[in-house]
């Protein structure tokens, strides 16, 4: 038997109904905030991620699925989507004067991490990027959009963790101070953290070692090193979040694992997700477009881990998405009833009613059982009696009721049931 590749999984029905509903909600919210969809290739030049995500990041260091193609090109399955969006923005000169580009994407990402609950090698992200706006109001709007989405999904009690990582001008002084603080701790560090300390001390703040994390409570904080403009940006953002009643916590140790961030960085965690509890991450990247060869253009974005979002979804939203509310099951009771049922299916579909037609004609018991198993709330049964009398038998599987409905009234009857 050939099975899925390690760390990758199939998404099956009925669960795919939940994914689809979630994606519909996300698209609605993006449209509401003036975003357009962008779709970039899954495969990109390895160089793109080395130059954007950064050589010292865990992603580039040890998590990329990279290979050489038949033409000797170094390619990588995208581990994240911001780099691809920015590459496309530069490649297609989307930086038209004065235009702010608001783009969103949905799609699979690949990282060769050790699989565990909530961590896969193929996972999906829903993300957005705003390119061409440097103002703190853009940062605020991104977070307002996220909380709007969460509230439509039924989440309550989520908070965003926020920090500022400053700019290339003020960060070096902080990195020096941090390095000086960390140097005496190097001996007690594990191999990973020691490598991080050498390559990029900021990454040590992300340590997975609880003993070291405890010592970091005393570490110098980036916020104390911000230049005046970055500080003003940070404070304006906080004021605008207060105004919009977005709940946040300042987390001075939040730096995020990708190299391209400047100023605002944020994360949202969900309490019911266990160890892998980060639902989304994002931040501002005012240097990235220029780093990838475009005109100096500020940007900000986020990526939600869709797999984790699906696991954390409030039960009511989940259950509602699982119900096949708009669809009726149509059961032909006997072999002779198939042609009649097929014609009826066409009539119903033409009237806009979705029909899951079961042509097997195995009798009412089996037909209803199958309809129930597939999550239908309504089943329409047709047999020889129904054909002769010009009626249909409508069963409500949830309420266990049944109605005998004249064919001429069937469309109106079903539409009334579906919308109630
Ligand atoms: P990042 O691109 O690392 O900022 O991650 C953004 C979000 O993607 C995280 O908050 C997670 O929800 C999700 N994510 C990242 N890596 C994985 C993974 N290996 N499996 C599942 N979700 C992931």
C-alpha cells in the first residue's frame, strides 16, 4: 500500500466542509476590507527564501524542501508566502505610484519540521499583505481585520501579543546589549541556541529551552532601544488598537522567526491548541521589497495557520459547517424509480436546490440511513406510489418527521425547509 508522505495528510469529507466554510468566511472578510487575491507558485527559487526569510532562520537552516531540477536550478517548495508575494510585486511592477496594494492568499506551505500535533510538513496558510503603506493605521487595520474574522468564526477571548523590533538603525545597539547579556549564558545553552547566539542573538529570545527562557526575563528589551520614530509608530498603534477595542498584550520577547521584520511584530495564540498554540504570526517589513530588488516600499502582513485554525474553531461554527443545510438527499426506492428520480433531480437543481442523488434503489431503510450518514437533514423519497400519485415523500432526518408533498409544490416546500 502506498501511503501519504511523512508529515503530510489528506483532508477528507466531511471535514473539508469546515475548511471550505472557513475559507468562504475569510474571503468575505478580505473583500470587506478591500483586499484582492494573489496566487503565487508553490515552487520558487531557493535564493528567494535565503534572501528574505534569512540564513539564520530555522526555516532556511533546516526546514526547507529544496532540490535541484533537471535544468540544475535550485528550487524550494515555499515554506511561507510573503516572500513569493513580494517577489511577484517586484516582478510585475505592482508598485504603481501612490497605490496601496492589499493582497491575500490561501494555500499550502512546506517545512521539513518534526511532525507533531498541530505541526505538519505540508500545512496551509491564509495570509494577507499590505504593500505601500508605512503608517501605524495600516498595522491597526490589519489587526482589526483579524479580530473581525475571529469574531465571525465565533472566537471569544483571543488577544494579540505585540512587540516592536525597531529598524536597522536602532536594532544593532540592542543586539549588542543582548549579546553582552547572553554571552555568560552560552556555556549552559544547547547547540541550537548557541548557534542562534552566534548567527543572530535575537533568535535566542525564541528559545525552546524553558530554563533559558526563565533567565531571559532579565534580558534587555527592544522597546527601550527604539528610535523616536519607531517609538511613535508603536505608541500610535497602541492608541488606535485601544480606540478599536482590540485586546493586546505587549510581549517584549516576541521577535518572530523570520529575518525581514521591522517595527511591529505580532502573534495570536489559541489556548486550546496544546504546545503548537500559535494561530498566526505577522509583522511589518519595510525593507523586504528593496531587499528583493524593488523600489523602497513598506509592507505589513500576517499568516494564519489554517490547520490550527480549523482545530481551534468554536464548536458551533464547526457543527454548522458540517451540516449539509442547503442540500437534500434524493432516494429512488426501486430500480423502476431511477428515471423518475433523475428527472426530479434535474427539476430541483434547475430551481437552485442542491441534490445528492442516490440511484441505488435499495429501499427506504437503506436510502435514509445513507442520507443520514452523509449528514443530510432532508431526504426526498420517490417510489412507484409517489410517481403514480404525483407526490414525493419528504423526510426530515433530524426531527424524524415526514410530509407528503405534491410534485408541483415540492420546490417551494423544500426551499422553505432549507431556509428555516
Ligand atoms: P510563520 O510563517 O512561521 O510566521 O507561521 C505562521 C503560522 O503558520 C503559525 O502561527 C502557525 O499557525 C502556522 N504554521 C507554521 N508552521 C506550521 C507547521 N509546520 N504546521 C502547521 N502550521 C504551521
